[in-house]
C-alpha cells in the first residue's frame, strides 16, 4: 500500500521488517543459496575455449566485448544470477583461470613492447 506521507511509509516498512525479520532473513538465505547452486550449474556447462578444462571452480569469464563491462563474478556473488548469465553470454568467453591469467599476462607484455617500440621510434 502506498502512503501519501513518506514518513508513514518508512515507519510501516520498519514495522513490517521488525515483525518479519526472522522469516525475511531465512528467505534471503534460501534465495542466496538457490542462486549460488544455479550459478555453479551454469558454470558446469562451460569449458575453457583455449585448453578445454572444465570444472566450475576454475571457469572465469573473459570480456571480449569491453563495452559497459560488469564483473560477472560480482554479479553472481550478489545474487544477480540472470544478469551474470546475460553478461557472460553476451560479452564473454569462458576460460580456465590459468589461461585467463596467461592471456592478460601476454596483453601486458604486448603493451610494454608497443610502448618501448614507440619510444625507440621517437628517439630515432
Ligand atoms: Zn584453459
């Protein structure tokens, strides 16, 4: 029910929470666990596109589309399961954590090489 007075609305919401605190916390915990299980099930369908390793504990999502990047693991950890799956499906590839680290390591080295070559070209 909407209240005309926002103070009445706030008071009613607080009152409801105080009366239903235990139930609310139990439902929140159940939902969090349900989404965690769904996330594990989703990651279990993935394998590393580089080496083929497949285990939910080691699957990362690497952004190949860098527009409006949202951290997939943070979405999943916050219970935003559908958003996490959408972000992963729309913008990412699945990599195992080792291949993911190696890919970023190589990106850093490539950028360093590029900067060094640019400096050398400028001094010539
Ligand atoms: Zn891999």
